[in-house]
C-alpha cells in the first residue's frame, strides 16, 4: 500500500490512460495496416475502437495473474458487474432488426407528414430529435441503434461531405446522451443513482426532461439548417430507400421482446432467456429479417466490458475529485471527466460519496449526460453508433479528435440548457 492505494491501482490508472491514448490514436493503426501488409490483421484489430478497452483490460488481468496469482485475477473478474455490456449487446441486436427499424420509420413518416418542410430535411430533423427522445422509453442503446441505422442507410451511404457526417454523429451522440433522461431507467448514468437518491419519473421529467428535450430540438434544428442545401438536393432518396414490408404480428413480437428486455434490464439471466427465444423466432421467420448485427453487438459489449474491468480501479482518484468540488464546478468537472470516463461509471462513483447536496447531485448527473457526446467512451451507447457508421467515413474510421471538436457546439447548447433554465 502507498497512501492507501495499491500498486495494482496505479497500474490500472496508467493502463486506463494508455487506453484513452490508444482510443484517440486508432486511426493511426488503420493507416499502418494499409501501409504494412505483413501484420495488417494485427494493426486492423488495434485500430478497432471497440477492441481498445478490452485489449488493455486483458493486459491488466495479466499483470494481476502474474504478480498475485490467477486466483486474484479471477476473483476480481467475479466481483465486476457485466450486466450493462450484456444488456447493450442484446438491445442492439433486437433494435437493429428490420421489424423494429420499420416501426421507427413508420413513426417518423407519420410525424413528417405534419411538418411543412422538404421531406429529407424533415426526416433528418426527426431522426435527430424523436429517436433520441424515444431513448427515454426504449433505452438509449436501442435509440442509438435505430438512429444510426436510419442515418447510415438514408444519408451516410450517399455521397455527403465528411463535415456533415461528423456534425451529424456529434449531434446524435449528444442528443442520445441527454435525450434519455425523461425517465429514470433508460439512461445509464441516471440508472446508477435513481434508486439510491429516490429520483422517480416525475422528478426526472420536471428537473431534467423538459430541458433535455429543448436542447435536443435546438441541436437538431441547427444541424438541419446548416445542411439544408445538401438535404434539399437529396429529396429523391425517399423512393430509393425501401425495405421489405413486415407483417404487423411479427413487428409486434419484436417490439414486445424489446419491451420485456427493457423491463428486466437488471436481470441478465431473464433478458438473456428472452433473447435466446427471440433468436429462435428470427430463425423461424428469417424471410422478414435482415442479417442480425451479432458481430457489432459483441464488439460493443467487449468494449464496455473492458471499460468495466479498467474503470473498476479508478475510484481512488475519481472520488476525491468529485467530493472536493462545489456544485457549479462539479458540473464542469463532470462534463470534462465524462469525456475520458464512461458517464455511468462517473455517476456511480458519485453515488458512493457521502453528504452530496441536492445541488451537487443535480450538477453531477447533468454534467455527466452533457459530456456524453464528446468521445466514443463517454456514454455506453456511443460505441454502438461508432461500430455502425465508421465504414462510411474516410479510411473507414472515425477520427476521435474530429468527433470531439464537432461535438463541442451541441455540448455547449446542452450545458446552457441545464445550467440556465
């Protein structure tokens, strides 16, 4: 022990920050794979953002096994809670199916008919508003999956500028992060504290929800205005984007499964049981299905599991920071810390700090959800979008620094909403 912190915690912190550097350097490994064919496979693997934290988590476990014995490493793994990675995997696969996607499109099509704007502008605006806000009910990972698929197939697969891609994904990240707070169960950072602090549905809607809805609408409206000329020129995409019609009963069964998984989101054995039953159903009615996104889901789950393993040893330096800030400073600190730490982990650590005032509790959660769009690791659903859209960017990779810069304006709008309203 050194200052009540074990050597392994120092190593875990060092590996955590190496993983952060690796995350922001992922595009370098992709370029290296293109130049050096001999080890291209290894470089491509290291260039996968979804692999980063899992990769460094295995290094940490290797350190623990070598120095303290494999029993200690296994014991540490047994004390981690991997419910969230499992849940995100299941919800991504279900939400990415053709029946669920078609249900979301039907809702957007219905709303688009009442907005007197060119079709593609309206559809773009609604995808960046309605779908993120829908995350308050079907959970943020499900909303992120739906929005990413719609954007990929309707816009990103076309010849649109990289600037539009980066600002769109940045707005989506921020809007999903703040759009899930109309309820107390859908956003991971809220879920971590709602029960302990007694935050129910009414409290979330009155304290966070309406402010989030306003910020989501403003962000989407500004993005739609900035790219209005490009969007107007894409009006002919509507006829080009068609998917096979799904019978209402099949759509209903998919939606019912999604709801059941959300209801039992804290019970992995239960929702995994529903998921296995769901897999059997999709096989029986495969003619109404698109290929299931199992690979994407597993990669995202691996990313989050690695974050759980590495993040579990960061309390020693995070908790003192959180407990030593007043409410206003805490908001800014939480927003910035979220960029390098999963916001659910941040609020969870904050819930362990005794004596937080109501103002500090609000500042912590508001800051955590505000910063949830700054990086791919800031919010649990972000790797989902990253995995689905990265192949549509130049070099089939998303530059983390560019994403951070484009996410600053919508993040500032969200911050103003939570601070001044």
